[in-house]
């Protein structure tokens, strides 16, 4: 005795177009990749900076960002180190500056410490520097906590300058005679 299906649809085998087949393969591949992507999300990297203020001699190596957010105590420590060394005035620095340094370091692959030539500048210090040099802006971003003059230990300043420019994250200036690079979180511009 032979079994006969009761419905015509049970006799038809599904046909799959080339596009449908490839789409199914891509979906299957995505399923295989997804677990690795989730594993990376759970291990968010910390952002650490090593800083050496050349005028005060102070050094710090501080984690300023972890688990998807800035760390208040880390930011306070950096703000203190970047204070106006002439007056002792302290200012809240723009955390995007620290991200910029972190990204520059990752791009170059140099793990040395950042040498700080100038961080925050009080209006008093900025006026004094302006009187002694024509390279100091009247409305310097240093006074807003949005600029740093730096070197990176073990890295040529021209390489540092190129890496900072490539990020297109703000202003970047090269001062070869004074041997430092200016970075800020203002509008994108280069000199």
C-alpha cells in the first residue's frame, strides 16, 4: 500500500534562489561571529595616561576612564597636575583632551609618558606670556582648559604632530624651535 499526501503543498520541495541561499549563509556566519563581539563588549578597556609636568617635576600614571565613563578621581588628579604652575590656579580641563592624547598614543604605538610644557593658564599668566612672546593668543584655549603643549617620550615631535593632525579633533601646532606640539579641542586647524 502506498501513502498519498492529502495536500498538494506537501509534495512541493522549497526552492531557494541564489540570493536566498547567500543571504542564509550570511545570516549563519553572523551568528557565528556575534558571540565574539559580545565578549569584547564585556571587556571595555581602560584609558590610562602617564604624565610628567616638566615645570613642577610631578608625575602621575592615572586611569581616567573605565567601564564606559570618566573617573572623577582620575580627572581630579590630572586637573591638579595640569594647573598653572606659576600661580597654582587650577581649572577643570576638557576630558576630550585626555582622549585625544590617548588616541594619539594608540595611533603612534609609543607607550612613553607625555611631557607637559603647558596645561591650564590663568588669565594673569597668559597676559605675562603674551607680553614676552608674539606666539601667545590673547584668548588662548589654555585659559579655558582646552589646550596642552606636549611632547611624548620616545617619539619625534614631527611624528606626534602628524598623528594629532590625523585625528582631526581640534587645533594642532608644531613648534620645532621650542620642541613641543600644541593640541586643543577647539576648531580643527593646523600650523
